C-alpha cells in the first residue's frame, strides 16, 4: 500500500523556522536507547505504517531537502520516495505528483503532515477499493474542509473553508486506489488544473455521479501549522500520554 504525504507547502502561518514545518519537534520518542525529539510528520508516518502502508511518497519543494535527509530511504517497515512540486500550486497538484509511482490496483492513503490526530488506528477503519474520507469532529469546521453526509454515509458535499456550520465533521485523511486517483486526475485536467483545494475537486467528482464515503473513526484532530495549533498539539499529546514527560519517565526507568 502507498502513502502520499504532500509536504511542499511553505508553512507561512508558522514561519520563520530554520527548517521545514513538517519537521517541527512535537513530543519525543525513545529510539535506539536515546530520547530524541519527534517531528510532527512522524505521527502521520507511524499511523500510515500501522494501517499497512509499506511505501511512502513525500511530495516536497526543491528547498526541502531536510525532509529527505531526515527520513532517508526508510527502514525495514517502510520505503520512502520523494518527488518535487516545483511551484506551490495547491494540494491537488501536490498529491498528483505521486501518481506516476502508483499502479491502478494499489491502495493509497493520503494524509496531511502538519496534523496530529487520534485514535492512532483510525486509518485502519478505511475500506479498500472505495474512495473514503477519515472524518474528525472539530469546534471550528469553517477553518477546514467540512463534510456533509447523506444517511447512507456517502458524502453530500464538501464545504471548503465555509463560514456556515452545517456540520462539525472535517476530513483529515483519505483512502482510495490507484484507479480512482487516476479518475480524479483526469477530472482535474478537464477543469484546467484550476482546483487548488482537494475538497473542491471532490465536489466535482461527486457531481459527475461518483460516490465518496465518510468514515467517522476519528476523535481528536489538531492542525499544527499555526502557533496556536502547536500549543494545542502539545496539550493533546499530554492528554493522550504521548508527551515528552511520559517518554522521559519510560526512558529514565529503562536506562537509569
């Protein structure tokens, strides 16, 4: 199974940083007997691997070689590939940069690298071979792509950064296969590659007669791409017992 991680954005909401926003330290982990900081995008990588991903494509800009240096080629559990988005043309363009690597029958998970969410196993709830969105309840859905569902859990509409609150559910990741991803790409091309937001393209996909389903398997979701979001993520990890304090205690107990 492939994972696609679009990581070419400039991260202007949380700059200036001396490194890519996807490598922002949030929490920590013990690795090879050492306590080290944990980059925010590692949470998504771990959740993808838990769901069965064995290959991950990072879509990066030409200025983000630090991501390549950080992850390298991967390990025994997952292999990393990298492709370049030369210009910041939005999420649709970024995701489709990985398309040449993916066969039509392969399953694909897509997630956002500057987010932290729970439960960790939520991606495992997304079924194979259909286009499904992993949904999370949030307090301010107008800041995200809010999702309206029909009674059969099919998606009625995506409200992209919409000020009216018809629902508190947003999508935070999604799963499909290579064939569906190719359909989305062709539809995007027919529209002149104008869609910047993926939610807008999903609406066009639904309007063309296709089905997308929403799976409400998420419980907590934080966008770490702002300073306020960073502090929220620290609190979320503290509440979930994944923070640096608990790691440090485990480390000291094991190695003192």
